[in-house]
C-alpha cells in the first residue's frame, strides 16, 4: 500500500468484513444486500400498513350491498341457463329423449338467447324458450331444480368452511390481541 493512502486500487482499503471474503468486491455485494433487505422489509411493512389502513376503513352500506347482490343475481341469471344446458340434456335423456335431438334443440335455443343478450342487450331468455318448446315438456317441472345455483358449486362451501376452521382460524388464534390493534398510516 502506498504511504500517502493510495485510494485508487481496490486493495488500498480493506474493511473488516472484506477480510472474511476472497475479494474486496464481495464486501460490496454483502453491503448492497444488507441495504436492499432492510429496504425490502420497510417496503413490505409500509404496504401491509397501507392495506390494513384501507381495509379497516371499509364500510359496507346495506343499500349498496343489496345493490351488489342484485348485480350478482342478474349476472347469475344471465349465465346460469347456459351452464345448466348439460343438466337439462341429461334430464331429457332420463325422461326418454334422444341426446342428439335434445343437444340440437338446446344449441339452437342457446344461440337465439345469446343473440338477444349480445346483440340486443336483453336478458337471457333461454329458460323461457325451453319452457315454451313442447319438446322439453317432460322436464318442465324439473327446471327450477336444474337451475338451482347451489347445484353448480359442489362441495366448495363445505371445503372452504373446513379449511377456515382447521387451518386458518387456529393460525390466527395466537394473534387475536394483535389483530385488534388499529394501524393508522398518514401519507
């Protein structure tokens, strides 16, 4: 090393950390990592505080909730008849109908109903079309059952409930007192 403190070469200054590693460049890598990790944790903490601040401030207004329920209900009424066509075909086959004939009738009626929805902006009238078609008279009394939205979700609600009870709630239990703490973020 030069007597005057030659700072031009990488070997001119060696920190205690650098002496542990093969080259001085490794010291800079670990230095950057120490800074980046700390900043990453601070960023994650800020994001979580922001999320908590936003979610604690959410208010559900009953009228808006019922409006949302109406929107969801309308969406289900729009799509459910198309989803139920396979169930309708199976019910017709059980009642003695031909699968191919039933499939063709459903296809034609579905295209007509889809045209009303997509081109005219109207409501899905597939079920009304099925109800007035004499071919489907053997299953008219079953349509309400075939169109029950809960029959399309399977065991999803029980599986979610079981997962919450067996996995999520036990993990949250030790943190009940902490979760009651209100975070406030001022930006």
